[in-house]
């Protein structure tokens, strides 16, 4: 059987959609030989590479999210400059992740973060898992830069929102899942918040299209997920259910290649 690489992109709570795609692969009897992940994709990748089944992944995330309340999320955002957000995220991820080190994972994993000073992408693939994942999810404006190995890092999405290129040479069939809001929304109101989102999306879209010119991806999935904010965790079920509706077409594509 051909080896499969799975690249999981960032997108906040929309990363729950990755679990649906992983479950589809499992149902086909396909297990990736290598995984890469950015931000929420790094979390999903770490959970699956750590030995959890898709059902166990969803159960853990549901338990974590159910402990949140909207007022608590708002408090987290208000108190972010005090470092409370990062401390809370560190504690939550520490409980969520099934393994402590990359070397303990069942599947090789590459986690993407962005060096705060050099503005360069870094690929973490060895050592402690939690600091690498924290660096990858360090969304500016929510979490401060995270220190790893004496260097500071921010959200991996700043340099590689869907990190398919870093595993291209490690697999026969490359599957990339993009759960970001990189798509036009003709009916979106021209507000200040939406203007930031549109600018961010346009930048990432240009970067992804440029990468696709030089890196072949056999299956590039971009489910049309609801345009929820990255930290609207309480909408996770809506995201997951919407992702399920795209699986029949995805499964057909996979069957044709493998």
C-alpha cells in the first residue's frame, strides 16, 4: 500500500474538523505514515499520533470545551496581557496530550511554529511535545510568544498555515486539510473585525497558491466550514457536523488514489 502523509492546517476551533477526516481514513483502514500540523492542526496531529482514536480525540476535546463557559472565554481574552491565557492553555494542553515527547509518538509528527525574532518557520519533530504545540498555537493577541530552547515563537500559521510541504518527501500520497477561513465571503459585513479577517485570509491564500505551484498535493481538502471565530469553542459541534458532510467526496478521492 502507498504511504500516506497527512498535513493538518490551523484554524482555531475549526481544527475539530480534522477529527472527521482522520476518522474517514481510519474507516478505510488507512493510517498515515507521517503527520504535520500547524496550530489547531498541531493539536489534532499530536492527539492522533499519540495513539488516540478519532472517537477518543473528540471525547477529550468535548470534555475540555464543555468545561469552558463563554464568560470564561471572554475573561481569558481580557486577561491575556497578564499571561493567564497562556498558563491556562498550557495546563489544558498538558491534560489533553497523551504523550510527553515526540519520540514516544506512534506516528512521526512535525509541528510548525514561527520564530518571533527571525520571522522564520521552525519545524519541531523531536524533544518535548507540549512546548512545541504551545509555540504552534501562540496566536498573537491571545497568547504571548512562547519560549522554546532559548528562542521565542508565535503561531505557526504566520509562516505555514497548511504545512504540506514539510512532509512531501516522506510519503507517496499527500493529503492536506485546510480549515482556515481562506475563502471569499461575499455577504460578509465590512466591519473592522472582518477587514482583519479578510486581509489575513488573502495573505494566506496567496501563500498557499504559491506553494502549490512547487509542491504536489494529491488531495487538498478545503471544507466550507462556518465562518466562526477561532476561539468560539462552544461552536465545535457545528464545525464537526459540517465537516462530516464533506466526507463522502473525500472518501471517493482517497479510494481512487490508494
